[in-house]
């Protein structure tokens, strides 16, 4: 038997939904691109991602890193590259070549 204090949810789907579970309003268009993908905000790249950005071969990339022309961070056996630092290093190389 049910107490008079307890009520069941109506079968018609008119149950109350808490405010935090309500659908969110859409972001303005100017902010959507920042949240759709993290490519713009990703400062560290692995070797494959870096090679997509640079028009050089894997062997050339390895030689530049070994000679100290390009900075990298080594974590165990894996190397990652800080994209703003790589850009700055390439600009330094360009200035030396001129």
C-alpha cells in the first residue's frame, strides 16, 4: 500500500526534470570553434603531428633534433615537441640563412 505522502511520476512523461539536467543553450558561433576540436589549443605535438605541420622528411626532423636545431621534450622513449618553441627555432634558422 502506498502512503498518501508518496506519489508516483505521471505516466504521461510530465515528470519534473532538475534545472541542471535541462538542455543547455548553444554557444555563440565565435566560441564554437574553440570547443569543437583541440587542434588550435594543443601546444605539444608528437612526431606524426609535427611532420604534418612541417614539409620535411622524418630523417630531416631527426637530424635537426639531434643537432639541437629543434627543441623537443623526451619522456622515456617518446619525444614530444612544443609547437611555439619549434616555430621560434625555425624562425631563428631562417634568420641565420639570410
